[in-house]
C-alpha cells in the first residue's frame, strides 16, 4: 500500500472493474474494503463549477460561487503563457479549497470554423498558440496539487451531431494541425488526465481507439497519466479498456462494470489489459491523496483583481482612427468626455459561454458601472436593443440616437447573446442581429465619434468596420470584464490583446465553408492543412482583421532580426523591439516560418513562436524566441513519421501574420528519409537509395548519356512497369533485395 492506496494485486476482479467508472456525476467510486477513497472532479476551463445540489453537465443546476476568469477565447488573445499559468494556479487554489481533485480543462481543440458553438472554450485556429497557452494553464492548475484534464481528444471541432459524427481527416492535417497542440501540452506538462472526445475520428470512436489513446498518446508522446471519457462518450466499454480509456464518466449504474467482469471471465478481455487501466487509476488516486491542504476562505478580492488584469490584457483594439487629420486617434477617452453608453451588453454583460463551463461568479462587473466609476464628464445610457429581441426596436433605437447626438462620444456595446452560441449546437451564420446593425448605423449618423465594443464567443462579421473610427473586440472577458473594458477605454492601461483567430470579411471566405457540418454522420476536413490564416494567406484572400492583429496606445519599432541553430537543434531568433511611444505597453512579437522550394505542401507562413513583451516608454528589449526543431517538422505520410526538411528557412518577425517587420534566414539540417524500396518503387525513389541508386544512375548514363531528360519523363514510373529499362530485371531485383535487407537490419 502506498499513500493509503492499495497495490493492484490487492484488488478483486470486481473491484478493479468498479474503479473504471464513476460513482455518480462528478465522483469516482470508493472501494471501502481496501481504503480507496472517492475523489471529485468538476468543470474548470476558466473557473470552478462545483455543483452543490443537482448535477448536470449543461450548466443548468446551480454551482458554488467561484471566480470566472476570461474563457479561452479571451485568455488566448493575451498570447501570454505566464498569465495563463497564474490563472491556472488560481483555479487550482479554488479547487483545492473545495476539495476538488481534478479541474476539467483546458480545451485546446482547433477553431476550424467560426461557426463552432463551443469556440469560446477553445484557444485558437493555430496549434502553437493553443499548445503554449494550454500548457500554461496545466502548469498552473497542477502546481497546487490539483489535476487538470486536457480536452477534447481529439478533433471535437463541431457541436452538430458531436456524439456520433466522424471527423474524417488526412494524416498531415491531423498530425500538424489537430493533434499538435495536444502533443505539446502532453510532452511539456504530463497532465494528470486527458479527456477523450465524443466523436469518431476517421470512423472510430475516440473512446475506443487504440491508435489514438495508446499508439499516439502513450507510445509516441510518452504520456503516463489517465484517460477519462467525456461525460457520456463511452460507446463500447470493453473496447475502451483495450484501447486505453481508463475512467468512464459519469456512472453507468454498474452496467459497464459488469460487462468488463463478464468479458474477462469469458476470455474476451485479457485481464492484463484491465490491470493496465487500473494501475493508472491508482496512480491518479495517489496524486490526489498527496495534495497539500489549502485552507480557505478564498481571497475573493485577489482573484477578482487577477481576473480584471487578464481581461484588460485580452481586449483587442481592432481599429483606432482619428476623425480628422489634425486630431489624434479616438481612443483613449479623456476623463472629462461626455459619453453616451449604448447597448444592452453594457448593462448586462455577456462574460462567459453557455453550457458545461458556466460559472457562478463571486461578483460581476458591468462596463456601464466601470465607465461611470472612471468618467468625470456626463455619462448617459440607452439600451438601444434588447438581448432577446423583444420590445419596440424603433423606440429603443430612437432613444439611443438622441443620447448619441447629445454626447461627445458614443460607446456602443454589441454582441452575441448566449442563446445564439453555446455548447450543444453550432451557429449557422456570423452576423450580429439586424437590430444591432441598424442601431450602429443610426448612432454613427448621429455622432461620427463612435466606439464599438464587442462581446462574443465566436467571430462576428463587421460590416460597419469602414464607418466606425474605433472598434474594441471584447470576446468574453469573465466576471471582471466590465471594469477592464472601462480601463482600456480610458487609457488606464494600453490595450495589448491580439487576435488568436482571423476575422473574415464573409462566412463564405472561411476555410471549412462547404465542408461543415458534414452529412450522414461524416464531416470531411477538405481544407487540409489550410486552417485559419494559413487558408487566407494561401488563397490571397482579403480579411477584415488578420491573425495576430491588435493595436496599442503606443508604438513599437523592430530592429533587424537574427537567427541561429542552437546545439539542441532548435532555432533561436533574436530581435530588438523598442517602445517608441509615450505610454507603457505590451507588444506581442510573432515569428513565422516558411521554406521556399519545399518538397511538400506548406502554407505561405506558419507561426512557430511568440512572446508578449512589456515595454516602458523608450525602452528596448532583445526579444528571444525559440522555434522548436520538432515543430518545424511535417508529417511524412510515406514513412509515418515527423521529418524536418532541410533547407534555408525564412523567418518573418512582426506584429501579425500580415504585419511583418523584419526577416532572417537560417540553414536547418534535414532529417534523412529512407523510403522502403520494392519493385513498385519509382525510378526517382530508387535513384535516391544508397544501394540501388549509384548502379542504376551509372546504367542510365551509360545507356542514354549524361545529358538526357528520361528521368524527368519516366521518373515517377514504378520500375516493374518498364521491363529492362537501364538494367536487366534480374539485376535490378537483386539490388532491390539487397536494399531491403539493409533496411531491415
């Protein structure tokens, strides 16, 4: 017995089976005979949702008060893994105080389309951002002795038919886009648990997929923790045991435990496979038992202050123009400005997503209250519209127009109500309501000095972008977002958020358009590697605002970037960045790579590293970015392996995917790729083989001369299709056999 948890050998078959499913909705089964306790897990991507009474995973029943930090859609806009780690630590502290062993988060699924109803719970369209930010949260949560749960593994990129649909993805995009963030978090942090998703992946339920849960997760990535099902994701429990799915949640009422026992006794399930699962469960219980006690009560004020800091950092200033050439930008507002605050979201904030992650906040700030606290001029308010579409739209709009016309500046709060985006369903458009669009047009006509502030869990179209001088993307900012929004509007802090996803001009321009949500139980990821900004850049499409974009109240100047390969094989990029303005700010420095002349399909550029850099006015910092060698690799489908292609890589460094300020290049040594050879190999493939190549090339030169284009003509032909070409068949077969023996040695 270790730490009060028995050894595997002390358990009966029935007890082992019992451990593999939950006691109820949120807790695991105790085994009283041997002293195994029950532990609790709760939702926790951006705060603790511990339900005090009735249990559900749709956010319907009440939960205890907890700090609601910015959800992933907001947190990712900070591009700050250290901030994510601090928030994770705060979530871990709140979980420990409430005796919760595992907080179910973070989610790092890729934002394949802006229509996914759960995009607010995911980080980015880019796997590097998702992996880095997810790793920060995991480190923070687990620093308090509380487990995390990396989810939803894998390819859970839509809510429509999410429990059954098969995400059909080719190997390269699956590895390079949809699994890469999970790989980074697993290899960097070894989270206590990984949560498998509901869906099927290439036809196989992830909860019973040995390729995904064992070959990739454990054998390739070295994962040593436990796999838990999403709630209700188990299709075949016995198949799940064999695949490496350890804990079924919630309780099955003993039904699947009995299936496991019967399968062992009937010889359909090797008890050794069950033992592997139970050993991982016991290890997880030992970790939970070892958690140091954290005494309450919760420091509500400190955690609210952290939530406000994170919300400030998450706000993205999309646009900030001057109305007239002689004037400066519209933002920040002067304290003595007379302001008309317009829009129902200003008074009733949309601060989190709907569904299983819904937090009961310890307090809730509105932007209207925050503005009134900071303003020294007059502040008027008009709702302008209702969140549910009720009321007299014309009268509400007229009231707002009158308020705007009487003020120096109108600040209009627009957004998406929770009824239109939530876990459980996808959106069918990216448009704001007609009432809101008509309102902003009317307000701008009455007062051109108009700021639009957005509240939305997923991207929305911005048809008014060319008519409004200032736009602030607020995403979902958590419980302190109202005060944070006021802080940015009045320049208490300079905005520093950046877009972790592209804002397109039209839904029809988006990568998955036409391949979403699929049909008859299958969705084809036909865009392949070209997800997010990769798509827009490859297609040369105009966008409303590009990935990585975000303005500041100060300005930043980049010096010349340099790049070198470290002894580890990683590429280290160094660039001096100077704050050339009058106020302090954060610059998010981004490094994108490309490989001219690559042998494989690549987007024009891919983000490989970033850093959020605080700079005082006039300050210069040498920013160092590490581009990991393994993240330069592509997945080679010929050998089912990661391969770094050698060559002269271009590294563009800048402030967004389309605002590139400086460039460096670096020579990277490639990995050798030895393709399996056979008589079905092409002439080009055999010519590259160390054994077959030289004599085959010599024969070609002797027979056809060194100056010929025959290889260009027939190079892709399998050698067994052209009898006696260059070499007699028997001689060629002998060389191929010799090469095969060398490869097998």
